[in-house]
């Protein structure tokens, strides 16, 4: 049983060291992720505006072609006015002339609106571009800083992870599941010792009888206050010396 408890505490010691290495990175990983998200968002905005601007230019080109077609028709219809033979033909031609003029006005008004939209989008893209440059610059700096920290500790971290893998393989599946659940819920510390009659994890007093039972090293006990696994100082010492 003592080997079972020792292995659990060894796992905690290894995870403590890995957590410390993680703390050295500070908020850099979060900052890198946040900047990456911001950059992607700005890129999406720029791409969307570029697409809208392109579509407006294409629509203006279509309208220009339609205006040319309608103007040609208008010229033709006006020329035909001098050749009409009755009121019916005159009315039909004037209707076509009105229709062409309305179409031209509509296309020209739409083009004016599209031109204003294109200018607006151009200015918005112009405003976003420096933001993108600044964010990219900041991201490179954060990534470089993070890489330096990772590089400085990569050998130690690799060694610890290899140790952890070996130790975790020795822990019973139920114990490992419990350990991981407690670790996740209580900020990384799943196994605690008795320090001056109290749980080293939450500093709440452990009843004297329970302390005696824990020192017997015959089973896994948990703190009645915080739920952490509790091991004796003997187990803790043995675990530390064997790492």
C-alpha cells in the first residue's frame, strides 16, 4: 500500500514542477492566442470589405454597360419619333423613351451610391490595416518571448514529462482518475501531507485519530475539508528521495 501512496505523491511532485514551468510562461500563451484571434478577426473584416468593394466595382461596371445600352436605345427611339405614322406608335416610342431615361437615372443614382460605398470601404480598410500591422508586430514579440522561455526549459520539461508518463503508468486507473479530477478542481494540488496537524492543501485541522490512520499508510484518505488525498510525511519523504 505504501508504494501506491508513494507513487501518487511522486506524481504530484512531478506535476508541481511542470506547473512551475507553466507559470514561468505567465500569460504569454493566453496573450498569443488572444492576439491571434484579434488578427484573424481584423483579417476577416478586411477580406469582407475588400470583397464588398470588389462587388460594388463590378456592379458599377455592369451599370455603366447598361447605361450605354439604354443611351443607345434612347438615341434610336428619339430618332424614330420623326418617323411615326400615328398616335399609337408615338405613345409606344415615348413610353420606351421614358423607360430608358428612368433606367439611366436609376443606374446613375445607384452608381453614385456604389461610388460612395467603395470610398467608405476603402477608408475603413485603410483604418484597419495599421491595426493589423501593430497586432502582427505585437504577436511576433510575444511569440519570440514565449519561444525563449520554452527553449530555456524544454530539456527539463521533456525530462519531467517522460518521468510523469512512467509514474502515471504505475498509478492505479481509479486512483489516477480521482487524482486528475481533484487536480482539475483544486488548482493542480491533488495530494497533500499533514503539516502541524493540518492538511497542507487547505490548512484545515485533520482530526488526531485520522492522522494516526494516515500515518499507518494502509489506505488512501482524503481531507474532510477540501477533498484532497492525504499521505503521511513518511510517504512524502520516500517519494521525494526516490525521484
